[in-house]
C-alpha cells in the first residue's frame, strides 16, 4: 500500500513539473497574432497574385496602410522562398510604422515583430526569434488593462486589412468592426471597412443593404478626399440607374491629382464609364495619365481593359471594329499578359481569346488559345472561368450549344463558390426551363444532383 502511494505521489510530482515546463519556441510562435498564424492562402498562384496587387498600390508617402503593405509583402516573399527579400520588407515595415506613429514602440508593431520572430525561426536563427518574442511580450504587457484579454484595435485593423486582401470579406468585416468600435477616430479603418462590405456586394444580384449605404455616406463625410471610395459609390449608383456622369467628370480631375495607384480609384472610375456606356471616355482618361507615366504597369493593364471593352462592345448588328482598333486591342492585351505573370494573366489570355473570336479574320487563334488554356494544370477555382468563358465561346462563336452546356456543367460541378459558378447554374436552369435542348433531361438530373450535394 505504501509503495502504491509512493508511486502515485511521484507521478503527481512529475505531472506538476511537466505542467510547469516553459512553452517551447514553436508553441509560442503558434500563439502569436501575425501573418504566419492567420491561415492565409499560401498557394503559390495566390501569393504571386497578391504580390503584384500590393505592388500596384504603390509606396507613396502619406499612405496610412504602408506599414501593413510592407508587412504583408515580407510574409509573401518568405512563403515564396526568398527569406532575404522577406527580411528586407519586414525591416522596412518596422521603420515605416515608427515613422508614421512617430515613436519606437506601440501595439502596431506586435504583428511585425511576430512576423520577424517567425522569419528568424525559419532561418534557423532561434536566438533572434526569441528576442522578437520577448519584444512582443513587452508590447503586450504595456497595453492598457482593457486590451489585456482581447486583440488591440491596431492588431484587429491589420488582421482585417490582410484578410480583405485574401478575399475573406466576412471575417475582415468582423475584425474591422471590432477595431472601429474600440477606436472610432481612425477614419481610414472605417473607410476600408465600408469598401470591403461594398465590394462583397459588388458582384451579387442583391441591392446594397441600407445599413451599408448609411455607412458609406458617413465614411464619405469623414474621408472626403478618398477618391477610391468616391468612385465606388458612383459605380453602385450608376448600376442602379442614377445619372452620375457630371460627378464622374469631377472625380476624374481629382484622381488625376493623386499618385498613380490602384488605391486612387482610377480603375473603378473606368467601370463607372463602362456602366454609363462611355468607353471612349474611359480610354481617354487612361491615355491621358499614360502620357505622364508611360511605363506604369497598372495603367497599361487599365488601358488593355478599356480596349477589350471597346472591341467586345460591338454587337453583331453593328459594323466590325476597324483593323487599327483590333490591332491595338490585341497588342495591349498581349502586353498585359506579360506584365502580370500571375492568375490575372490567365484572365487576360481568356480576354485575348474573346477579342480574337470577335474579329472575323482571326477565329482560329481564339480556338487555339482556349485549347491551350484547357490543357493547363490549374487550381479548380482557376478552371472555373476557363470553362465558363469557353462555354460562352462555343455557344456564340461556334454554334456548338450541346458542347457549351457540357462546359457550363463542368463550371458548376467545381465545388468552389463564386459568381462565375452561379452564372453557369443560372444558365443551365434557363436552358432547362425553355425545354428546347435535347439535353434538358440531363441538365435537370445534373441540377438535382448538384442540389443534393450542397451542404445543409
């Protein structure tokens, strides 16, 4: 009996000792709030796409998200395997935060130091990693008591901004909401929160909720110089039929005063002009800016987009575009493909195929481009637009309706929710309801199976 009690006591002592062991470096790293622990999509195609997107934002002084931009770029380069470039960007993020906040310490450095702790660990430099973990501990201990048991608003805002860049809008909205509630005086947080909510509705068929309209109006009043938000508001209004042409011209002049950046709202304003059926004005705007910035990659992409619209806006009942216009559109699209060797390049290759299909003298090239795209080993979500646009091409340019239906089914059966998938499903439903296709029975069974496979 005594021996049993002795063994029991020894076991309890060992358990207590084990429980008091300090956490390992790996466990401490996993507990950090930083890009390495936020479950970000680290597929190479997504990382490269995000890298180019961040570069298009620009690095002009005065951008309040500049530290976050460098921080995310550091994470992306690390995931892409370039640790030296990652360290360069993370160090730049540290310097930028200190310049913007005019202090060497603060909660805005928690995510940055967490990233640096992870980077040094991945480099095998665990001593430096421990140093950054200690710096994070100091920053967290210095937070006011109100933030001891929840994320500081600075951390919430950076997490929200990052999630928004990775198309995780619902989560981003939640974190932005928390940040704004705790620190309502941060205007650029409120603006980004509204932009994220509006963009989440942009491709849906639903009208913008009244509460989002109210938030947008309030954000416009608080941030009147934000031309991106102003352009987004005009686009939503143009889509519902409001007369916004004069306001668009006024906003154009404001945008021209800003540095060239995807944050200036220039591309959104181009969409406004497209919605107003004024593509020539969109082309004129881009080419005016290109005169002063002839080598800007983002503007070249915008120009290719406008000329694509111009070619595809010609209907069968209208004359074909001129040869000069066709050559210009093709040349710009080919150039854009080389400028963005990421998933945007895929969409531009699809656009090039559609431009070629529109041109009466070049349909074989369109078919060839689609065959090349169909042979690629792509991620399922990247195959969706290929299948969908190929289905439309088969129907409108080759008259192969049955084969077009097959590719709408291929689009719909990929279990990745997207606006493109919904478009194919709606098209299949319309064909089935009309009852004119010999594949109506097959379509009906397919849609029933698709419905059964949906999660409850």
